[in-house]
């Protein structure tokens, strides 16, 4: 065998011991240093694995038999856990999940960011890590002339019909089942993405935990929605807590869920929810954290790290509907928020009014362009909060942050890899990370959220 040849062959069955899990929940075993990724394997477990794919530097295997089970292994409560791509860690005890997420953050910070001297606290978890999601987005399709709505089978675009999701709020499940039933009854066809034909593409449901209000969004290919009136009436009759029924039109051949046009079919354009004492109006296309209990935990931590006394000027970049901004505004002199989605900024402004908060201003735009503009206007923030999407902060934004010389930065991140990259940049440019706090916003999945606290050196 030459040095570069992988030490396993396709279709061979080998005995391995798992050492780790990947960020998407696959077990990692090594054969002579060559990593094999195997869905379902847990660290410490000895198992028989069939090699199914061999690449130059790593391979994939299928779990055939577990010979020694991990004490952390539990029976996944969801019957479709193995086929649905939504959750990755239901087979790991909740304590095990929290420990794994903590380790993942520590290792990623060290590997990508070279950060080894910063305390990473134990993951803050939920008391009840089930049925926590307030938002459901379910693809609708047609199979053999029948409308189906559920989830995409792993690595495919085939929709598998689903009745219940154990991490969703019960009402979200109820709405999806009802829309499915009504669509069939009223002859509304599901959308077929292979031929770009049909009507109903997605059902998106949002439940507001603290007011119990529901929003139903029907995403359709065109404007036409057969029997619209009957459908709306039936939804109202069967779901007394529905406050908003909205149609979003997405005519494009795309995986992106929402199109540009949104029309209110019935009720309000928004639903309302509370985080702590602050009320929020949320419209169909605005980002709103999906785990209401843990959002409070996350924001409280961000507020603690911001160390506000009432005198500070604060920037909240990637502010969404102004959730963190308004939290901060209660304790700061002035808050400036920036966000790229115009509807979200309208929501943010409306939310400031709704709560009689007058020291928060919001701007639509790319944070990386608005921040330099603010700087040119002479804005000197004492604290900057950033909460970027998975790809992390744009380098231009990091550069501007550094130039603005705030006393503190609070970095909220949903991706440890880009967090590590950005903390490294900030460390090289005068900002030391003091603490990192992982928060479990997405139990049963491999995702982990972190709040980091940085100070000017
Ligand atoms: N802080 C908010 C939103 C965080 S999600 C909350 O906790 O609810 C990240 C947000 O960044 C989304 O609202 C997204 O629309 C926005 N966004 C993405 N790219 C952006 C950019 N380049 N500039 C400003 N906002 C952006």
C-alpha cells in the first residue's frame, strides 16, 4: 500500500471505536488516522461499520451493529429521526448534547481561531428541550396526484409526508395538518419543483409563545389561490388564535422559500410576542429567533456583557426586528440598529414605538456599509453588538468596528467556525475575548449559539 492510499476499501465491514461527533451529528472513527464519518455513532461506542464511500482524506460508513453502547445513548422519540435532516442528536442524551456543544465551541475556537486562553462556560440548556420551536416551514408537493407536506428526505428533494414534529410547538403541527386537509378539500395543488408547476409551495407558521397568536403564511407559485375565501374562513373557524393569514408569492425556480410579494389575506400583517417585558410585532418575512425561552437567556447574557449604565451609545449590527436593540435601549443612552431586510427595519421602528422607546434608531442597509457611514458622521459607540448570519461578519465590518474603538464588543454567533475566525481578527487588532457563553437555542440539532464578550486591550 502506498502512503496515500486510504486504509479502507469500499463495501468492506470494519470494527471501529467512535472518538467524536461532527457538527452535523455524525460519529467520527479513525482507522490508522484516516477519518470515517458514520451517522448514528456516538463517542466511546465500538461498532461494526460498512464502508460506503472512500475519498482521499476521509470516508463515509454505515452503522451496521453497535457492540458497545455509550451510556449517553437514548432512544430517539421521533419515528422519522433517521430519515429527516432536521435533527441530528436525538440519539444523544440532553446532558450529552450540552457537553458536546461546549466541547465543539472550545475546539473550534482553538483550531480556527488559535484561542485557547478564554473561558468557555458550560452550555446553558433548556429544562424541557422538546416542542420549543415557534416557527415551522413545511414544503408542500405532489406525489402520485396526492398533496404531501413534510420534510425533504436527506440529500434529496423528495418530500416525505409528516404529521408531527417533536421540536415544533403543537399549534404549528396542527396548522400544517389543517392546511393540508383544506388544500386537498378545495383542490389546491401542491407545487412540483421538478417541473415548476402547481400552486402551494410552502406553509409557514409562526406561534407567539407569550400571546398565543398564530400567523399562517401560504407561499404560492402565482397570485392565484383557488377557493381562497373558503380556505380563509375554514382556517379562522378551526383556529381561534389565528391573527394573521398571509399569502407570499414566489414565482421563481428556486430553493429560497419566500418571494418578494406578500399580501395579507385576512387579519393583521403581524403577530405580537413578548421577550421579557418588551413587545414585538413580527411580520411574515422578518427574522425572529425560533426558541423563545432560550432567546431570553441569550439576550440577558448579551445585556450582561454589554455592561450598560445608561450613558452609553450602542450599535446593534444585524439587528433584525430590533429585538436586541430594544433590550439594550432600556439601559443605554442611545442605540443604533442596522439590518438588511426592509420589512424587518419597519418592524423594528414599529416595535420601538409600541414600547415607547425613543432612544433607538434603525437604518436599512448592509451593516458593512452603514457602519463606515456612521463613523464618517462622527458616531462613537461605547459598545458594539453584532449578531451576523452563519457566514459571520464581513471583513469591512470588522475593520470599521476596530476603527470605531468601542470599549466593549458583544458578539452573538450561530456558527462557531466564523466566530473563531472573527475573534482571531479582532484579537490581532486590539480586542481581547474575555468569555464565551454557549446557549442551546436548538436542542436535538447540531447547531450551537454563542455570546462572546470582548474588551479593548
Ligand atoms: N439580532 C437579531 C437578528 C439576528 S439574525 C435577532 O436576534 O433577532 C441576522 C440578521 O442579519 C437577519 O435579520 C438578516 O436579515 C440580517 N443580515 C444579513 N446580512 C446582513 C448584512 N450584510 N447587513 C445587515 N444585516 C444583515
